[in-house]
């Protein structure tokens, strides 16, 4: 079997991730921050170590400003819904995932004004178009770092300079870039960074988080309220981080796995991971371009995209191609709209979508060769 659906969830995980989660469940199964005994303290230490590892990866100075969520979607909802009020204006791009678009559209019904800046047909964005969309009441700019449909990288650093110069918070959706592309929240002027734990950070599903720059928390309302294990004598929500945004018992076993995944990324080296994935992406792009009847989408430069390749075969629906890839060749991929209808409208692939191949760190050039041969056979049949 060839697993080319790493943009949805990376698989397999590093062995250290399985071991960390198994050890937590067997040896440290208590709730962190809810008791004073050794098991509870050990669980809290494991979670803190995961915060510290993420700080090292993203150049975050204070671990308390890394807030854990169940996924990147919850992190984006916290950032978007927590900052915007009726009468505010927000700017985003036409390449966004529904985890950005749906919260914005929900707020639009309650009086928030939204500007969606049109990207080019390859998914690229001119940062000056973001600058031109800014108004006197613009309170938020939210962008994906890398498209989950075609992998195209958006100019986060350039937009970051624009946003910082206008004192507008910048939210970045790093679901597809965290763990496979360098992210420095300071040099990139990122105010809030939403990340997924189960993709290129190699953690399990049900993990993610939000980095919150110091000072933003004074304006950012929580999504949920409840027990935090702190200030239990008060019925009001704590106002300090991370407790302000982490009500309820955390996914301790998942965060143990996430910590192991982040440490694996740093041990392997982000540069090495990026180089390997770029090499596999180039092999896929070059190979698909040579097959008659196949159309690829997005930027053709592997250095300007993450390891996501979308294509279609003339005369076939994406779902038909994906079914044949799995049933005839045991290749797993993702057909359709990938939860990003706005992106597909930008690319010209709406409503049918594309076939998405997303190689990962544990794939090989042999996997790519077998996949290209499979696509070639399917395209030949379609003709």
C-alpha cells in the first residue's frame, strides 16, 4: 500500500510517538493540574515539555502562550471568533480552507464585514492586494500559510510586515506547513499561529494549538469556559495563559504523542524534511506533466509549495480516479474539494475538485514511480 494522504493525516507516525502515548497510558494516566500527587504532576510536566518543544520549533519565547486545542480548526475558531466583533472588518484570501471561511461567514451574518482577496489561478497571492483591502475598521487579517489543495505558499512574511505596520493582528493557518516548513513567529510577524498536531508534526488526531502573541490575550475571548484546575475558588474564568483558553481535561495522551512528534521533527532536521518532500513533489509534478490527458494545478516550483499535488484526468471525475488508484493499485489519496471550495473556485476546479496526492516524510521515490505508472495506466484507459 502507498499512503499519499499525509495532508489529511500523516501516517505512519514515528515509533517514538507510539511509545510516548503507550507509556503515558500505562504509567501516567492521571489528569494534569487537577491533583497534587505524583502521577498528576508527571502528566502536567509532559504537557509542559510539549509546549517547550513547540516554542523551540516556532521561536516562541514563552511556553504559556502556546494554547492547546483539539485541532487547527478549533484554534482558528478561537482566534477568529475571539477577536472579531460586529462592525469590524476582516481580510482573508480566496485560497482558504473552510476552517477559516466558515467562522468568517458565520460572523458575517452578525455584522462583521469580510473581504476575500482574489488569488491568482495558481493559488499565489500578491501581498499588495492584502494591503489595498485594509480599511480603517480592519481588525484582523487571516491567511493560510500553504494551500491544502495545491500546496502553494502564501507570502506570510510580507503580509506580516504590512499587518504589523498597521497594528492589525495577523492569524496564520499553519495546518499544512507546521513541521515541514520553517516558521518563525517573530521574524514573520505572526500574532496568532494555528497549527495541527496530526499532520507534519506527526502527533495523533485530536491535537493542535494556537500561539498567541503577548498582549493579544487581553482582547481574545475564550471559546469555552470551565474548570482549569486553577483559581477553583472563583466562578469567573482565569485571565492568565494558558488556563484562560484551556478549560476541561486536556488530551494528555495525545499531547504526549505530539511532543514526541515535534522532537522527531527537530531530530530529523526541518531542512532535511523539507528537502526530501520537495524532491518527491518535483518527481510527482514532472511525471504527471508528461502523461497525456493529465492536468496539474498550482505553482510548478517545488520550492514554493509544500508536498501537495493536485491533478485531474480528462474525462474522469476525481472520485473515479481515486477509486481506481485504491482498488487497482492500493494507492490512498484524497479526491474532491478537500474542504476548500473557495480555493477550487480560484483554481477553476469547482465543483468537481481534484485528485490530491500528498507524500510525506516516510514515502519514497519508489512510491512516486509506482503512482505515476498507475496514473499513466488510468489515463490510458480514459482515452
